[in-house]
């Protein structure tokens, strides 16, 4: 039956089933998938942090990411980089410019996330609103921020500004590994380790774990829940801002009002895939998702890229509903 269906799809031109191309591009797809997956992972950590502490799916987090993308873009523009070709900049000024843009993006996304928590979610908590109201509010906030960008900046993407051209550093079995891919992957690992260490090794991190495990008892023990909530949104927003920098470096024309919609859904998928509420699971889920969708688009055809991502999620949840790692943020290992 399955063979019949696949043969019909292939005959109709809906699916390529190009196994030879998949084998030929295996390493290229793996490397590219790890780079994209690193971006998914950084955004996914924001979803998993908020869910782990507040049991809230913050669908507006994708727009926090978009705020970081525009902050990065306008930081580039403010430093005098014009749209068009790749800027000709010496190494040290280039590093300085990227650091400044990254800091601006992280501050903008972090501040926006805290503002979102104060304006949209805190009043609901004080009124004891049910979880469904929080979910609807998150969706509404997402569309509101998206529409503000549409009204103020228009529906077209901003002209691309490229500070760093992808350059091959080395190759793996003939597949080139570029400087941007290395930066993105290494940054995701480093930031994940920093976030994990913060949650597990610091006094504030212990407060985050305590509130995640038992908010009432944590409050009785002297933990300021509102401060923990604010810190959780801040940390998630900062990581989304970092992801925005590497996303814009990878796709210079990505500064568009709805640019976070699909990426946000995939990042949420990565969080669930790895085990929502688990920081390390968010990283693993992002990397697995990035690689899997690259394999899928090569084997089935480019138009199937997004389908593969969500089918993978369904398959994993069928056999392991808690995700690949499946631990809660409340546990000591996070």
C-alpha cells in the first residue's frame, strides 16, 4: 500500500524521492542543517524557559525574535553600512560592529520580552485568568506586534546589509564549512552552556528552578516569583536577540514584518521535540530539526521542507510524548 502511494506521488511529480542526491549532499545538508538548527535552538530556549516556569506557551516570542532582527538591521544601518554588496571592513572593526549589533539586538529583544510580560501577562496572573486566556493573549500579542511592523515599515523586506560574506574555512568530505556556519553553531553551544550554567549554578537560577517545581512553596521560602517571571522572559528575549543576529548574517534580506512566523513555529517545534521545559532538549531539538528538514527537502523536494519538520514532531511524540530528553526545568539537571 505504502509503495503504491509513493509511486503515485512520484509519477504525479509531487515528490522527487531523490535518494542519490541525498547521499551526494549528505554532509552539505548536515552542516547547513546544524547551522539553521542552531538558530532554531536559540529561539526554542525562550519557549522552553517560559513554559518550564509559567506553563505558558508564549507564541509572541516569535515577534520578540523579529524585534531583534530589526534591531540588528538598524544597528548595521546606524553604523554606516549601506544596503547592497558586502561591506569592506577590516577584521577588528568587523568584530566590533557585529558585537555592537548583537548587543543592541539582545537588549531590544530582552527589553521587549520583559515589557510583554508586564503589559500582557502580569495583569492576567493577578486576576487569576485561566490558561486559555493566556494562550489567546499570546496569539493576540503576536499579531499586534506583527501588524505594528507592517504599518510602520511596510510589507516588503528591508534591503539586505551584509557585513560578512560566507567564506569556506575547511571542508568535510567535500562539503564546505563557512565562517558564518561556524560562528552560528559555536555561538549556540556557548550561549546554551551559559544559560544552562545560569539556571543550575547561580542563586537566581535556583529561584527559577524552585518556581518551576512548586511556585507556592518557593514563595513561602522567600523567592520573589514576579522577579523570576521577569528574569525568565528577559533571558529568553536575550537569546532570541542573539539568534536574530546570526539569522540576519545567514539571510541578509530576512528583515521583514512576518519573518518570525514560520521560524517561531519551527523553534516551538524544536522545543517540543527535545522536551519542552528542558534547556538541553531545546538545543538538541533545534539541531535535529534543522538537519532533518534539510535531508527531507533533498529527498522529497524543496517544497516539502516545512512538512518534514512537523511530520518529524508528530512521529517523535507518538513514541515519546515528553520529547527526546523529556525532563522538566524543575529538575536539577534542567
